[in-house]
């Protein structure tokens, strides 16, 4: 039976990444509040939010798309950027992004990304997590200002759009899959989808 693939995210970045796998998919808005919990570990936070988005996305598939009886795999994903216990969320504006970058420059910052797959009923099919480390290079205030005004990474954790000009403020990267940094670890996701019977890569005529 054909399984529909649904990305529980309206992020154009994650959509572009998922498209690299050569699969057809739809996007839904999970309408899930990304609220941190007090003293929550970054990896646990990423896993909890990815799970919440996936389950919320399954409800959207059933209620909005009207596919409660079809076979669907819903993908939820969340990323947490953190340094020495401090979590850097999406800054939202220039001033907060400037504060984040001032804290990150010269340091290794870890980007932890979680994936959760659920079915139409919201039952968990699989969960996984990957991390990628980047070292921000030393930046003076002028360089920070120029980068932020050019790349505008206000919707990116850690105030860096790594797939854009963010590469210019990095010194080094470490990890299994650089796509983890971009918000969707494709090596891990491919394994998880194959475990659910999807053919990746697909036969393309």
C-alpha cells in the first residue's frame, strides 16, 4: 500500500532538505507551541518538540486533509542550539540575534536535531537524534552587524543561517551529517524511512 509522506513543518529550509531525498511529500502546519521546560536538557527538549510536532501534524492530516483512513508517515523535527547549558532559540529580531552571536563567537556550539515519525493515528513509528558542532570564528561588532543585516537569520537557532552566508562566520564543523546543522539529518531520516518500507532512493524513469 502506498504511504503518503507528510512534513509537519512549514519551514522552507526543511522542505528543501527533504526534497533532496527525491520523495514526494506534503507539508502541514503542526500548530504546536515550542515552549521550553525549566532545566530541560537540550537533547530531551529537541526530542519532545519533534514528537509534539509530529503528533500535532497527524491531527492536521486527519482533520484538514481528511485522510484518517489512509497510510501516512508524518515527520516531526526540531533543532536546539546550545552552549554550556545555554539554549539559543530563534532570536526573532536583530538585537536578540546580535546578543546571541556575541555569546557564540570563538566558541563551539552544538546543534542537536531530533526526528520523530508517527502514523495517522499519532502512534510513534520511530525516533532519532543527531548533533553537529560548529565553531564560530571571532567576529568584531562591525562583522556581526554586517552579517545579520545581510543574512537576516532571525528565524534560525543560534542566529546563523548555515546554508547561506552563515558559512562565512564559521571556523570549523564536526559531525556525521552536515544536514543536521541545517535542521534535518538526512542520513538518519533515510534510514528511518527505509525501516518503514519506503524506497530511498526511488526508481526514477
